[in-house]
C-alpha cells in the first residue's frame, strides 16, 4: 500500500515473536530490501529512522499543534515494551472518525 500511495513504509521495532522466542524483524519474513531495489520510489525506513527524522526534529504534533517528543526521547524501541510508543504515535497521528485501531 505504501508503494501504491507514494508513501514511505516505516517498519516496526524488532521484537520477540510470540512462541518463536527470538528477536526477529519484518526482514526475517519479507525481503524488503530486494523489493525496495526492484521498485522505484518504494522507500522503507526503520522506526528509529522515522523517530529521528520526524519526532526529534519537532515535526510531530498533537491535535493542539503542540510538538511532542517520543516517550523518554527514545528513538530505539527494539525489544522494548511498545505500548508507550504506540500511544505516542496515536497522539501525533491523524485519525479518521470511526477508524480506531
């Protein structure tokens, strides 16, 4: 969908996969780098890159236009409890009415 819409795909942080018991990323299941090379203008970045590029530079704001930093100003969320990150992203994202996740 990101490619079709001309958007950048932001990969979630690495995390332990339920029942697999090891640290894995989307790249372990989907060969995104080769897809990136095959499709022009299909941009893929990590969550850490996204947070450094957008959040830490003050580009993410809440509904009141207040610039918000990620929890604890952390950009690397690999193998961390992710609920604070998801709550932060929800607070700086545009949500359509009735499209709650």
